[in-house]
């Protein structure tokens, strides 16, 4: 954290006891509340102490060198002038001893003054230097407080129901359907494509299925009534309309073919990832595949994230005795939220 020039001026005044009592109390309160500022003050305190010790040691060494230069080495005698030879010198008085001892004291005081003056000059020039001191650029990692789970948004902790419904029902989509009887031979190619995980090819083959027809009836023969299921089926699957002179060879056979074709068309849409189209077709499936179509209709609702109608169908299947998907419906209901 970078501090202003005013901050460093306050630090300097605080370390040299130049603050008033109110300013000192305000700064000490800031030291207790701001850890970065307290660390900066401690760093400068240690810097000043180290610098003063260094300068004092250098001054003392200079004094010692001066004193050693004035003191004769051991074994060396001073030359006494001839006129003073044999003269007894007076003992030093307290006043003279005090004068001589004041010189190192004044030298030490001058050294301390030099240190203080140098430090003041350094502080005054510090903001204008090209290079910033290392302490200004120093960064300290601030410990982060652990996140309180109560402060987190509730949307991140509450699971959404919609993806869970889709996820729980998806494994059932690839199961082989349990049919009442064998599918017509005309659908074999489409069923094989669906079993090989190619629902697009299955839909293409199913759209080509046409109802069986016989030879044209005589002109005087009564006109046969067109089956309603076939009339509804032609626009949905694209089956070409039969000629007015033809009639179904076997109404039951064509109805059975149409029922299986509708069921496998809806199942192909569901496995292709189009549950809305699948539901539209599966709702038109008649007996004997109505129960199986109900199961896949429930799966289609769940894939559409419509849990309410899907669960209603599953509950009806789970409560129906001898239903081919009764066990699966109960299991899936227990897995849904």
C-alpha cells in the first residue's frame, strides 16, 4: 500500500517526538487500526535505529582513531625540553579534567546531530527521487477471512429441480421398448436404424411407409369407407393419399401398421432430442401400444422439464397392475425430487 508525503512526515515527527499529544494519540490510534501503516512505522523505526547505530559507531571509531593518534605507543618516551627537565608538573584539577572529557561528548553530540540532519534531508528528498525506496513497493499478503456460507447467494446453494428431472429420466430413453406383440415386417429397417442409434434414418424410413391396398374395385361396387386413423395419419407422416378407386386390403392390418409406425416415430423423435414432437405423436398411439406410449410420454414430459404431467403419468403407470413399466415407474418416481 502506498502512503502520501504527509504520512511519511507524520512518521518522521512521531519517531523524533515532535508531535503534540493530540497528534500522537491520533497517530497511535491509526497504528492500532491499520496494520499496513503500523508495519511501515515499525520498518522506519528500525531503519532510524540502525542508521543511528551505524553513524554512532563510525563516530566513535573516528574518535578512537584520533585519540590513538595523540597517545604515544607503549615503550615510547616523550621528549622533555631541557628547561623543564626535573620539573614536577602539577596534578590535573577537576576543572581541567572536565574540560578534557568534554571533547568526546561534544563530538558524540555533533555526530548525533549529523545523523538527525541527514535523516531529515533524506526524508525531504525521498518523494522527488527517481527510484522509489524498496519499502514503498513492498507488498504484504493480507489474510483473507473464510467465506461465510450464510453470506453466499441462496441461488448457488439451492439445487434446481429441472436439470435433475431430465438427468434421472435420461437413462430410460435407450431401453428397448416392451411391445405387445411383434412389430410389422415393414418397419424392420426403421427399427434396426433406431437400435443402431440413428433416429434420423429411422424417421426417414418411417415416413416412407404406405398402407397396403388391393386391385381397383369394379365401378358398380359400393364405395368403401375410409378408415379415420389413416385419414389423420397422412398429413402427419406424409403418406400419399390412395386413389379413390382403391380400398384397404385389410383394415386391421393397416391399423396395426399405423399404430406401430406412430409409436416408433414418437420414440425416434424422443431419442433424437425432440421431446415436444415425440409427445405430439405418442399421444395419438392406440391400443395395443397405448401403455408403452404412456411410459415414453412421461419421459418426454420430464425431458421437457414439465415435472407435473410427467409425474401424473408415472403415478398412473405405477398404480396399474400388469403394466409393462410399473416397476420402472415406481423406481423413477423414487429418484425424482
